[in-house]
């Protein structure tokens, strides 16, 4: 018996480094999984790999009509949704605020913030039809600090914290829990690949100073996500969960350091 037997889970950005990890894990735990993403090629391939209980739906998270269609197709195939994971996200090129182009600002906010808003708005009726459920918004450690050159991304992730807490207050009495998960630097193409020809984040980030001196893996985030969306976390809502190896804490003591 899996923790999510007979439950339907929709994951946006479901073909990315973290998204695909989440999808596979939910499927292994018995869920019906809905892979919501832009790439039909990758989405259909992942659904075919998983086989039974897997469905790909093409979804631009900034398009409300596309959300309505995705929920309708999900319910037609599997019934009401039990878990929504707002995982889709994009990064901006690393430039100072004065050099951020308006279309870049609009695009990053549209995907990272408005996309989650539309997900909550559109999926909530399905969660109610399910008798309750869970929403997790994937935020970032950048939602807790300022970060030079990443103003659009930082602004969207900070705002996502407020959206999460507001949704938790509005939906709690419907049996719907809403939390946010804040990954640190996770080894995925989001970190290891360049954006618009610029060096990837991995080229100038080192985990060596921190308490857990390694990059995170998608599996690290998936494990926490599955806990938060399971019955094991039934008393948890409106909360923020950081998984960053100690990044936000700052540099840790080196081995052998004493107070003397």
C-alpha cells in the first residue's frame, strides 16, 4: 500500500529536474499522476514510461483557460484532484534591476507567481469535490533574502509566501492545507545550465562553507514534499519549509573548531 493510493496528484513543471522526480515518486506511492508541462514530447514520454495511472496534459500555467482544460481532463480520467504541486518556474538572466527588460519581469512573475495563483484558483473546486486535499507551492530560499541580479525571481518568490498563507486561511475549513517548500541550490538543469548564454549558477556557487557541504538533489526535495502532502502532515498548514543544507544559516564552523 502506498501513501497516495487512489489519490490524484497534479504536478506543474512535471518534466523538469525536480518535477519529474516528484511525479515518479507519487506514482511509486500509488497515486494517479498528472504531468502538467509545456513539452508534449517529454511529458508524453514520461507518461509512457510510468504507464498506468499517468497522464500528460499540456499546460501553460499563465493561461487560465489551459488550467480549466487541464482540470477537466484530469477529472475525466481520474476524478477529483487530491494534491496540487505548483512546481513550474523560470529564472531570469542575472542582471541588475536597471537592466531588467520589462518583458523578462512580466514573464518571470507570470510563471512563478500568477501561475501558482491560477493553479490555486482553478484546482480548488476539484479539491473540494475530493473532500479536501493539499496544495504545495514550490518557492525558494530566495524568498527569504535579497539576491543581487535576480530581482524578478526574488520578487515572485517572496510574493508566493504571502499567497500561500492567504490561501491557507481561506481554504482551511474546506479541509485543504496549503504550504510552501523552499529549496536551496538543487542540482538540476535550472542550476547547471546557462540562461540566455550566461554562466550557470553552479559555476559560481560552492556549498563548501555550509553545514551540509553539498548541493541538494531532486530526491531531497521530493522526500519532504511527499511528507507534506501525506496524512502524516495533517496538522500542518500555512507553513514554510526550507531544505537548503544550511545555506540561509550562513557559513558553518569548520571541523575541529573550538571555542578556545
